[in-house]
C-alpha cells in the first residue's frame, strides 16, 4: 500500500462537505499548516473541527473560520480568536467546549476502540448537561463518548514512507492521540525518509495508524503570544 502523497492538496482529497475532522496541535504549536491551507482552497464546508483550540484570526483553524467553512467547533480553549467569538455570539457557529483532559481522553478512547468512559471533570457544570452520570465509590462521574471522526489530520517532525511518525518536543501534544483515532489519518511531516531509516525506539506513532503521508513545506511555526524580557 502506497501511503505517500505528493502534497497537501492530494492528501486531503475526499474531505467533502460535512466531514468531521480532528486537527492536531496546541495553540499554534504542531498544527498541520499545509493541510489547513489546502482545506481552505478546497472550499469544503459545514465541517466539524475537533481541536484543542481554534487558532488565531489569520492562521491555523482561524483561516477556515474566516471563510465560513466550519459549522461546529469542539474545543477546549478558544480565547485567541476574535472571529470565533463573533460567530459564536451571533449564532453562526455551533460550539462544544469541553475540559482539556476530557478532549484528550475522548481522542485516546477512540483510538483504543473504547466507546465511552467516566470522568469527574465537568460534574455540576454546563458540561454535564444532557449527559449520563453514575456514582462510583461515593463520587459522581460523567459518561463521555469517544469521538467519531472521519479524518484525523496531524503534523509530525519526521516520518517514513510506511507512515511511522516522530514528533518533536511540545509539538507532540494532541497529535499522537488523534493519529490513532481517525477513520482515515493524514500526516504531514517536515522530513520524509525511506522506510527503515527511523530508529524503532524513537517512533511515537506506528505507521499502521497512518493512511496518507506527505512532506510539507514553508512552515511558519507562529507563536500565539510572544513575550520577551527587557534587556537590563
């Protein structure tokens, strides 16, 4: 099975209107920049995007919000995006905010084939609305469902032609869990090498979880909030 695609445009082929997408990254760190740009060009709309955050106004998922391609955001933190806020307050965008740990576990559960799990996070808050609760050892827990995403789109530092992936430092974040959870996983990497060149002990995501891979280009790797100390 050939998993290598020429570029982002080819790799996202088949992502149509109404698709449910997982997008790796934390803030702007470790996001699939090339695939997001390709999605903007594709014009696919009514997308449901599962991501820790919604990027910023002119970068990351914020680009898809700007072009009104996102119908629903499932996120944990969205405070850096003014357009997101505007669409939310005007009712243009459906939003599900969930605790960050719950977001991670719903990804992990999907990848492990676990349909649901119980967590204390969100009990007694709006997060619990409409969800089943159960008491274990005198403590109340919410039942959370694993995600059911059509595509997982992740970004890694290095990968090989079999789809094995290595992430770099904090850019790992949600990417490994999402890579395991999508029905079809697309990985963009900074460096693509022949199979066998990666040290097996260094691989974070085994290639069995990755269906498409390509070498990206022109990564900006922006920083959301850059704070520097005044030189004395």
